[in-house]
């Protein structure tokens, strides 16, 4: 009897302002290989994220081996991605990219607690794809829609992740709705591409507006 291949978790669309507040992580079983989820403050679990923004800086911060850090900005804030020997394709892409460039990133949330107890949130990228301004704009519009939907469902009875968010965070989900609406307003008021000419799509860009995350949210 053939066995079906394990399916990947859905990559959640999330703005930087919300992602950087998602410092609480959890598993849903005691299995040592159980997936680790970040709890989004709008009431959703996220084992993988999908975001698009402008790569503004990159730096090799490794000591004995290459370990690349990228700073990627969306309309609400900044994502930090880290890729090294265990993410060779993403590390190679960061090495080759020249900021500023529009990029689509799929990866896993990672948290780190500093000596003073502050929780930092970053992304371990599975893939980094150079895209164009239109792809970035579509991502902003769809991510704003998803964020607003999560906020609208936050008080629904039976929303277990919203209940967890109320317990773990002292945060108002309406803040993220406001950020989403502001991002949409920026799209309406903007002149399109902020770079000096469209970022070249390249052979590995998402063709025809397809979703670089591979499996879209339901």
C-alpha cells in the first residue's frame, strides 16, 4: 500500500508589524518532531509565513562560515531573515541579490530571547524569489484582506487561537487592522514602483502572478 507524502503547512500571509509581535510559540503535540507554531496576535497559528517586500540591506554575519542576514521592508515594518549552510539556496540568493530589490520570501518563524528577556522574531527562509512591483502590490492587497478577516473573526466563539492570543498577548488586534488599511491606502496613493525601474523578475520569479508560497491559504 502506498503512503501519501506529508503535506507542508500553509504559509500564512502576514505583515511585519504583526509578525514582529508574534513572540509566543507552541506545539500541538508532545512528539519531539511536532511542528512549532508562532501565534499571530490576530488569532492564527503559523508554522510558515509568506511575505513580499524590499530587500534594503544584506550582510554576511557569519564567523567560521557564511551566515547571511537580510533586512526586508513592507509597508508596516521590517522582517529580518537569516540563512546559512542549512538553507543553501536562500543563502546563495541573498549573496547574489543587490539591494534594493523586491523579494518574495517563504520561511519559518524563529524566536530568540535576549539577555534582557526581549523576544526577537525572525524568519529562516526556505526560498527567496526576486519579483516585480506588481507582485509586491498584489501581496499587500491580499495580506491586508487576510489580516482584516482574522481581526473580524477574533471574537468568534470557538476561535481557539484568538483565545490563546488574548491569554498570551496584551495587544489589540485592531492595531493590525489599522496597519492593513494604511498599507492599502499607501497602494492607492503610491506611484507604483519605488525602485529605480522595476526590479527584474528573472527566470525564477513567480510567473504570471502565481503565488511563490506554493500552497495558498484556504
